[in-house]
C-alpha cells in the first residue's frame, strides 16, 4: 500500500494557492497536505501535516521565502522545497540564494489562471513534486506511489555504500583514450545542487577547460554561474560567443542557447546558436557532446548526470566510440536516473560514479598521462 505524496503549498496569494492546489490535486500520486500564506504559518503547519515536499513562494509578508529557508535550515527541517515564484524570472540572484540555502529546485510561476503557459507549468511542477516528494518518502522508509512520465524514470534511493561501478564490456572503439584536453558535462533535474557539490570539491589545479549544459531557463544561467564561482576553486562563468577554452575554467551554456566547441591551433573556443531544440532542450547535451567528439575525439572526458529523459545519452556514445572517457552518475545518487540510465543501457558509459565521488573521479582522470 502506498501513500500519495503530500504537498504543503506556501503562497501569500489566495488565487495562487488555489491554482497550485488544483495542479497538485489533478496530478496522480499527489495530494495537498495543507496551505499557508507565509513562512510563519508554514513552519507552524509542518509538524502537523508532515509534508513530503513544499511549494514555496519567495515574496510574502511577515516571513518571505528566503527567511523561511534560513529558519528551516536552523531548525533542521529536511523536507524538500520547490521554489515557485514570479520573482524568479526577474530575480535569478534570489533564486540562486534559495538554492544555496537548501531549496531543491525551482520553476517560474504562471501569471494567472488563464495564462497561456499554465499547462506547461502544471506538467513541470507535477513532475518536480513527484521527483522530490518520492525522494523524501524513500528517506522516511515509505514506498512512493507508482507513476509514469513520458518515459519511465527510476527515482532517488539511498546508497548503503558508494563506489565506482565499472560498466560491462563495451564494443571495440576507434581509438584508445589519450590525455584529456576537455571535459564536457550534461545534466538536468537535480543539477544545480549536484553541480554545487561537484564544483566545490573539484581539484583546484585542474588544467582542462570544462563546458556544462545544465537545462535551465533563459535569464538564470548567468547568476547560476556566478553562484558556482563563489564556491568553486576554478573560474566559473556563463559562456559567451567566442569564449576561449582556458585551462581550469568552467563555462556554463546560457539558457535557451546551444553550445558547441571548436578546436583551433592556439586554443579552443565555444560557439552559441539558437538552432532548433534537440530532445526538447536548448541547450542540449547531445549538441555539446557531438561537437566534443568531432573536435577532441579521444582527448575528451564526458560526464552525464542526473536528469529526466535522454538528452546527451546518444551523443556521449560518439565520444566513447572516438576513444574519449565517459562517466555517468549512478542510480542511487541521481535525483532522476533518466539521462545517465539511458546512456548506460546504450553501452556508452565506462563507469557509473556516485555524486560524492564525482569530483574526485573527474580530477583523477583529467590528471592521467595516457
């Protein structure tokens, strides 16, 4: 017997509380545990309604979303929080502050009940609530309800111990791996906090450039890169057209722009484009990986991490076949074991690595002299 995922809705607008509650109740496997008009009431209600996940507005009277997250952290409340707020679109800095304070993810709020994007937001919100609510139920020892997305996904589970898992034998490759000259990462749902963990622990003397595709809306990636730069020993910035691939610099693909690499005589550079989305995404990890395979071949390291769907799973195989090294985040530490799962099942991943060891493994492979 499974229990529905219980959701606490926190928003100062009665209209938005009703709208969000309607989205929750219309999503199979979810139910509204309670509603609150600000952070003070939310803190009072949490012990009584025991939610699996919280939907949190940022701008609220008496105790706003940021103040709530600070108090939640002080009190040791571990219920996952999804930020849903109109300020997120114009206040990316506040959204990144919320993630740094422990929020699990974010989504922009629809403008009203007749908003043209209401159905898109409803679907995204429902998926995020299921993802993070299921995670919390498993932590509490419950069995989450069964559900299906567009493609079935396996959810987060706790690891009794964490280790690097070698993949089964793979087909013969075109070339053997050479010294790593570039690192490419594709990541989606659960990515902001996963990347915070990886880049905070990355080796400070890493000599390769790193290019990242994180599925994130336009307007957020500049501040996301800045937030990573504050905790990472390397330089992190949002990529711009023609940026040079400098040793030890991390470039984050801008929201709504594909990113590719070009290897030149003196140094590599990146290009941005607004070509059609691939796998439903722009930026797309497949677009990045394809260019890395073409330009750097067996001198590349590709990493595919937590995320819904299959973006990056196919073209990371191009890097593998050219002789590059490929890593995938393991099931037990992925918020959503979608992208790395498909890549592994296609035979494109050499090692599955838990999140806690990902920075160490990337740094070690990058330092190898082959």
